[in-house]
């Protein structure tokens, strides 16, 4: 029989407000706070699902817009769903495609949805809340995101106010679409950088019986201070007994701040994109492996990391692989960066359990920023 409840459990709450929890889907339990690596088009660039699983990741994110291009959706259907297509046996979340659609230059928005041209072939299509739900239903992810309007942080108040109403109307329409029995649906709070509109959106979206709630529109160039203010205003408006997801935020310092403010889930392309460009995360800050200082460096990327890359290869060898242009360099770098993020989240969870998150955050950042 299909599971009807995401079974979110709040296991600990630090005096700072940071939360330690867990939720369960058809494909396993996810410990929170959690970071979700991004497999935009149904794969994590250059890295097999087996290697991603070995980093400790319990949930991956895939993108509705990109997976609807060309024959991709038909291919996923033919394979029997996204889990088989990706070779991933754990939890998958799909976003609604809203963020990607609203970044396109020729979109037309009305009450029914968004009309735009596909990037790959220029075909003019309309994506409605119902269509987004149908695509995500066919993909078969465990967690599905409602279709919303993501606005720029520079959008004026009048526009954002109208957008909040549109997002609420679309959210209700998303909730009315029948999904697969194992799927959970999260609503998304918008409201730009306006505190009262954030509270208004949170009140409206949380009145709809979703299985979890997300804060959207905070990874659109607004910067750390505005992100912190928006999350600080919005997070207390979200239910205590369901997962809270901050969409698209992924720098370590941003995640630590958002955990402090009570958020549970995060995703971003930063660790995988940076890896492919040769920027590696370590506990003492970012390391640019192509730097000539690493030509004869026989140390691992991070002496406290136990990932396959750090156990097996030195900095000088990884640098050599990057300059050789071998795809193995991107794979090894990606394994390391994802492991770094999963280790960070594990350390965060432990600190919350021990009621010492504030001191952990301070000490972690002091070391991380030491060599900037």
C-alpha cells in the first residue's frame, strides 16, 4: 500500500533555532538538514549514481523543464520512471521548471501559465500548473514541487504583489492534480524582498494541504544579507511539523546561516559546477587545483576527507588530469565536492543534536575562511 504521510520527525532543536529531523519517502529516509546534489537532466554531470551514493547523499534533485525537452520525457517513461533512468535507488525531488522558465527572455505570463520557446528547438509551448504536475507525475520522483512564479529581487512591489496571488492560485491548481500514490507535493512561498508579501504568501500557501514547504526566489542575485532577511522573516511562518526547503542556496556559509534560521533542505549546482571548473571545497576554504602551487603537492585535497578522491589521488595528480583534459578529473573533483557537502551536513546534524550549533557554526567558518 502506498505511503500517504511523509513522516517528518523533528528529532532535535538547538537553542539557536536550528532543527534536526528526518522524513521518509517510498525510497528511503532522508536525514535533515540535508543537501541535495543536482542532476538537472537526469544525471549528475560526469559522475555515476553509484559514486554519488557513496558520498552519503540520500536525495537528488532533477529538473522538470530540462527533462521535458526533446525525447527525454518519453525516454524516462520508457524506462519506467526517473529512478531507473538515473540508476538511483534513493529519494528524488523534481522542481517544477518555474525557475528555468522564468529566466527565459521571451516568456509570456498569464493566469493560465507561461508561454515560452524551448531552448533546444525553439518550439513555442505553454507550461501550466497542470502540465508541470503531469510531467512530474510521469517522471515519478518522490517529491514534486508546485509550479510558481519566481521573480527577480529587483522586481517592484506592485508586480511582486500580483505575482504572489498568481503563485497561490497556481499552487491550488497543482494540489488538485492527482499524482502517483507514492509522490509528495511541496508548496513554494514567494514574495520577493518584501517582508509583508513574504508573510502573506506563507499564510496563503500553508493554508493548502501540502506535504512540505519551500522558500523560493532567494537565489536570484539578492546577496547574503537579503537572503538572510527573507529566510528570517519567512521560516517562522512555516509549519514546525513538515520539511522546510530553501531552494537554490548552496554556498557553505549560506547553508549554515539558513540552518540557523530553521531550514531543513537545500540544493544547488555550485559543488558540481565548481568541481568541473577545478574549484574544490576543503575545510580550510576553496582550492583552485589548476594553480601552479600544486604542481608537486602530494597531499590529498583535504586531509580530513575520506572520499575516494582524497584516499587515492594527490593534488598534483588531480591538477595533471585537469590539464590533460581527461574527463576523469571532473569525476574525481565532483566526488570530492559532493562528499564535502555531505560531511558538512553530517557535522551540522551532530552539532544540533548536541545543542552546540552556534559555536560549531562560528568555529567552522573561522577555519573555512582562514585562507581566503
